C-alpha cells in the first residue's frame, strides 16, 4: 500500500494537496508597542511592505487584565506590546484597516473574551459583518498555567470563558478561530520538542472535551481550532514535529471523537521562530537563525508564519528590523523555489523515522496525562510544569558545559555588539493612556457602565454564556480592567502551587 499523499489522511505530508503551489502561507508578523495610534502606523507600514495578515502583541497590563492607569501598570504600559484599555483604543488600533478584509490574530489569554469583544465591537462600528471576520484568538489558558504564567482566575472558571468564546464564535463568527492552542510558550519555557507537541495536543483535547460537555457538536467547532508551534534550531526535529502533530490530531479527531467532517481532522498551525534562541551577543547571527527556523516551519507545512527580528534579545523590533524579518519570509517564498513541491522531504528515511519516533513519544505523554484525569488534573499536580523545568535545566547545563554550541555565545566570537537601532519606549505612552482613560471616564455614561457590569456579574455567577454581557459592557465603554475586575470578584484569583 502506497504512503498517503499531501492532502490525504492523516495529513503527515500536509493538509492540502498542492500546499503552497496554490496559496502561500500567510506572512503574519507579530507587532504592537506603545499606543494604539503608534501601532496602527506600524501595521500600515508592514501591510504596505507586503505583509498579508496582522498579529497583535498586547502590553503586560492588558495581558494581566488591568488598565494603563492601574498602579501595577507603572513602568509597563506599551513596553512589550500595545496598550489597550477600552473600545476607543481598539478602534484606534485598526483605524483605516478594514477588518472585514484582513485576517487578525490576537495574542491574549486570560482577558481574551474581553479583548475579542472589543475587536467585534470595533468591526461592528466599521460596518463589517461578523460572519465575514477572519482571524485567530490565542485564548489558550491552559498553557498559561503550564508555562507562561499570565493567568488571572483559577483553571475551571477560566475554561468556562474559553468555552464561551468557542460557543459564541461557532454561532455568530463562524470564520474566526476562537482559540489558538499554543505550544510556542511551552517551548520558550524550556521544553523539548516532544513535550511541546504532547502538551499542546493534550491541551487541545481538554478544550474539545469542554466544548462537547457544553453541548456543541464536534464538527460544528473542530474545523476552527488552530494551533501555534515554535520553530526552533534543530532543523529536521522541527519538521518531524509538525508532521507528527498533524498525524496525531487527525487520528484523535477521527477515532477518539468520531468527527466526520474532514476539516475537523486537519491540524492547521501558525509558527513563530524561536525567541529563546536569539542572543544579544553578535545579534546579526539572529538573522541566520531566524531564516533557518522559518525554512523548517515552511517545509513542515505551516499555514502562517512570524519571523523574529534580529534585535529582539534587546527590545521590541525597530521598524527596519521588523521589515528585514518580513523580507526573510519573502525571500523564502519568492526566491528559493521551496513552494513548488508540497512535501519535498517526504519519503526521506531519516525524516520518516524521526516523525514516527516523535509521534510515539508524544502519544506516550498524552496517555500518561489521560491516566491522571486530564490536563487540568495534571497541572494541579504540577506534572507538565516539572517536566518542562527538568528539560530546561538539562539544556542550560549542556550550554554551560559547551555540549550544546551557541555560536557567538559559548563558541566563536562572543562580542557584545548591539544592533545599530534599538526601539525605545518611554513614558509618553503611559501619559497618553492615562489621559485618554480619564477623559473616557469623564464623558461616558457611567450609569450605563455600572448597569452593564452588574448584568455581567449576575451572568458570571450563573451558567449562561458571558459573551453577550461582555459585549454590552464593551459597547458602554467599560474598560478591560473593570470587566476583568468583575470576573476576579466572582471567580477569585489563581495562586500557583510551587513545583518542587
């Protein structure tokens, strides 16, 4: 019996028969800094330079569900992404960018339902039909407990909010991916490739189980589940990881969940080159690392790609560095010929063996987590956290003992040279945001805001979908901090048990 071709179950060789011959991957550079107005200008420039999708990076206060004028936001406003506190900010972020015509990815987790509601309301004010909107909401709270640690509420009420967005999107925004199940941050925290794959897919299983328990039919939402993987340094290991991911997910959807729609079987993923591989020593070496990692992602069959900038070990990307990172993708797409063949490495004895080994090792992890009672139970006992911590420690020791070579760091050169240009984010962004928030609170209908927040509180205390009430609050100009504050009062705050 011949091996399945690209576009054939279990999609080891790719989810489309022609892959990039018929359509290139989406070039989706992750970007956001300072205020919404400044980020909007960067988006316009990237689109003018040939970028084909937007990806929003939010600052830490937004990620943690507080407004720019909150005491804990001091020193962080606009520093690691764009500051978004209100619908007004969201409208400024996309001013002049027709949301019905361009795909938008948003990297946000605990406050994901709130930020997505602001995006929907902004699109509504542009006159866009929600059914035309396309993009991806990261919304993967489980990996926060496992790796990134930007959680707000305990796991189970957080999972309720994720399920609310999946249900709402299925009914009202059918072209939008309501969750991007993310291995990227798991790998950035120090996991191995196998751990990244296994924990990500097991998180996916958890989200499917919650959606099914809500009463959704598997084929009504599974085609809109998406994934987000790291593109790291080991070229063939990364390609094998992506191939194994598709095969594992296809079998899980068909055999474990009895999905019948072929679209439910197909794992679609975004890739980002490895931020943790970038170095501040000899930063121009990062251009080479990024190009090779991007090549692995493309040969592994990604649907969209972000390439990191050479200066990201220092700061957020400067405009020139961001454009160079985009050019890296464009050179791969248009000058190398790699898009001519759907799976050029298919049939390689080495790669096929590596794919099988990766799939088997990830399956074993999934089985072990199933036996623990699922991913939430595994997180509560600290299993994935400990596995990642041990892997990270082993890797760091190998670097320090020079068993693992990092060029320009522990072998060759090592000059502490800086890129020519570093993006500096001062305090002006916070000052502008504080002033905008004060004006918003002064001019809005505060009685309407109070009523909307009270209605949201009652819904959160019950079991109905929270999205309609979040949208009411957003349209009334309630802020991210005020809405997340309601959830904190109802759900409580999560405190992690240390892993020893």
